[in-house]
C-alpha cells in the first residue's frame, strides 16, 4: 500500500514539475534507504538517533548507489531521467519534502545539494583507464 501511495504522490509531483522522470523519484528513495543503512553501519554511534542524513551525505550515498546499480551507465541513466547536476537531486528531495514523503530539519536547504561533485568526475571517471600508463610500442617494449 505504501508503494501505491508513493507512486500516486510522484504522479502528482510530476504533473507540477515535469523536469524529472518518475523513475528518478523512486531511485532517490532507494538511494536514501541505502545511505541511511550505510551511515548506520559506518557510524554505529548514530544508531538509535534520527535517521536523518545531510544533503552532502545523501549525495555521496546517491553516487555510490548509482555506481553500484548502473556502473558505467550511471550518468547516462541519470541524464535520461532529467538529472544532470547535484542540485537536481536537491530539487527531487525538496519536492518529496513538500508532499511529506521525506522530512527535513530546520537547517536543511536546497543549497545543501549544490555543486558537491561534478557528474563526469563522479560517474564517468571511475570507469576510465588510469592515467599515466605508457603505451606499448609495436615491439612490445614499454
């Protein structure tokens, strides 16, 4: 039932703000769950406290989750959904906050999602060959 409600809410959001594909909202929700679990695993002292993560923490979690789910196609998939910069994730998060799907603290702002990383650096560079390698000559010597 909760997924049906989420799907309905995303439909309403997309009618008001058509910049992002519906799949982007589901991805961000899954990435948030992933980020919260990873944060609890890495920082057990936060267990029992609020499950809140900062914008920067969520963006790092989104990056890790996208690379895990889509590998070298991560940037392509995100672009297809209308996401091309970190601030787009902030817009998705705040759209979900406006519909009470996500919550925020007094200190959370859209600006928390601005320019945390460059998409090429985050999603393309990990799959490029390491620089500095010398090409082999035709004789096989380096």
